[in-house]
C-alpha cells in the first residue's frame, strides 16, 4: 500500500506543522531540505508529505489522493467540507473580522454596502445571517487596499496581530469567526486506513497536550 499521504499548507502554517511532526518523532530532514520538491518522504515511517496551497489541500483530501491534510479553518469555512475535520491543532490562530476605515459609519445609510474579501462565501453567510444585503467583491490578496482605493466600504479578512489594519487606517467592527489550523481526513481513508490514521492522530494529540 502506498505511504499515508499528508498534505500540508505551504507558507504560514508550514513551519509550525513541520515542528509538530518533529515533536511527534517524524524525521523531517527531507522536508527541511526540500528545495523545489513538492512530495517529500518521511524516512522511517510509511508517510509522505505533500506541499500545496490551502484550497488545494482540501481538493486533494476530498478526492482521496491525500489521506490527511493540515489546513486553516478559514479555507474550510470558504470551501465547505466533504471530509472529516478530526483535530483542532490550535496553531495558526487568528480571527475573521469585519473592518472598515476608521470613523466611517458602516451601518448607516440605505445604500447597499460593498464588501471586499478573499472569502466571499464566508462574507455572504455572515451578512445573510444579519439580514443585511451587501455586494461582495472577491479580491485575491492585500484586501485592505480595497477600502483605501474606494472600491469597498468594508472588508472581511483574517486579522492576526492587527498591524495591517492599524497601519492602513482601518478598524475592526465585528468578529465573524475564530480560526486555527485543522487536521482533516479523507472519508474513505478514515475507514480503509483507520489504524494508521488513528495512530498518527494519537501522536499528534499527545504532542499538542504536552505543548499546552
Ligand atoms: C493576511 C490577512 C491580512 C494580514 C493580517 O494576509 O489577509 O492582510 O495577514 O495579519 P496581521 O493582523 O498580523 O497584520 P497575508 O499576509 O496572508 O497576505 P495577503 O493579504 O496578500 O493574502
């Protein structure tokens, strides 16, 4: 049987996930010296690591070409979940916030407000719940620019330290959700490779407890 495949989100979550794997006793030397390689073996374990963008981690796990994945709850909330979300890893913690230029009256007036975001589904759900009709515009990055350029009245975005908002004259209005990294598992793999996945999960849980 092929090695158990774990998809990791490249970028912010990558280093901290690799640290967790090392604490679990995994040899991550190949990952640390990856160069441009995208599939890395974990010597001594029937495990290999795949490095992918967050949305692709979900696609690969949903389609079963990866058995497990580490991905932010933000991406899960945006893309939906046809997989098991088995563990809150705790790290990568930040908040989805509604934010607007300081001093503006976002809730006032009758005009339909424009919301810029990388997460249109999350933003739409949030305003639907409030019963507020808004126009959601998808932006690919540096969403804070949209209100500064006059494209949007507010943004729905991830806030970690708050520095990006502060330095661009924006303030938070409401929290949309709290997010952190999650371990997800393909539905079929959970059945077919239950023992291996269970053992991996227990090792991860043990390290997370110790780290607390
Ligand atoms: C994220 C997020 C904010 C910023 C928040 O963007 O979208 O822009 O980080 O962090 P802070 O509260 O610590 O300032 P990222 O750096 O991932 O880049 P992007 O906006 O281009 O996606």
